[in-house]
C-alpha cells in the first residue's frame, strides 16, 4: 500500500512513520509512507494556502488550489484512483470496519487541514471519504490521520508478527475482546482462570467467546444491538445479565 499525507507540518509524522510497527512495515516495503507539504503547491508569491471566508466570520479557510494541485501531482503519474480521505470533525465516525475497508486499497491520500475549515469545493469535488475520530475538535488533521493510518496499516498482511492478532481485536468481531492473562499464574492474590491452564482448546474458545460477550455487555452494550447472537450466545447473555443483577442486589 502507498499512503500520502497532505499536511502543512510534515515533521510531525517523522517519529510516527519511523517507529514501532509502522516503521518496521515501512522497512519491509509493505507500506510506503510519504508526506507532502501542500504549501509547496500554492499559486501565489507568498505561498499562502488560506484566506478569509466569503460572507465574513472568524478564522481562515483553506484554499482549494494548493490542495487540488497537490493531489493531482500525486495521482497523474499513477494508474488507478486512490481513496482521498479528508480528516474533519464533520466526517463519519472512524470504526474498525472502516479500517478494514481502507486496508483493501492500494493507495490512500490523507488531507490534514488547519484553521477554520476547508473550501467546500474540496469536499464536493475532490475527496472520496470524510472521517472523524471523535466528537471533538483538534488544532489540525495530523493527529487524526496518524490514528487512522496506524489502524489501517496494522491490518496489512505481514505487518503484525501474529496474523491472528488483528482478526481477534476488539471491534473486529463486532464485540470487545476477551480478557488476556500471562505469567505468572499467581500474582499477589490474583490467579489466572483455571480454564486457560486446562489445555482444552474447545473449552478455552467457548470461555473466551462468553467473556467477550460479558465484557461487551458491561462496557459497550450498544454494540450488541448490531451483533447477531446465536441461540447459545443468547443464553449466555441472559445468564450474564442475571449474574450482574444478583451481584448488584448483594452489594446494595
């Protein structure tokens, strides 16, 4: 995969693109990560990329010319059309499903804005996706772009050491991930559940699925609304709810 990032602050990506999982993926040639300062594509002698909004109002708005020119310079030599992602608080919420969708692409271009916003013609005639990482406003699109890129790149074959890791992540199955334990078996007064020490893989898998449902119901019950429970899982959920009710009555 090739990923290009249009930004006024390319230095912000140096550490992120050269460290940890992304850095290793880059070294292996699994993903090509590039930053482009779209100020270089400004068409005026002062290299300005923003201007006052028509109709008045506070803040400055990013001009369309430099962003269109930068995207066209990146895409004209290449075959195929990339997904062009605008990072914006008004965009659709970014989810694991979206990460899985974007991970199937060969080329992604991210546009990171600053100031008051973007000229609307960028939204209407250039981008293919508008994404938000939450209902809050940051000083620019760089940090959100880093989040999305990390989430997408780790799904590419060969990026993670264990290929099953991404498959069982929270949200990948529609549920939150089950609890994990490692050595020592006993830490202070807390021990690893016996089932995980049994070596019985079928029983362990069943326990993990049940615990995944338990954790989802306690922490993110909204996810269960769009998850299709099997008959067995429906029984588990009812038992989990009853256990929770008993515990609440005992503590009240």
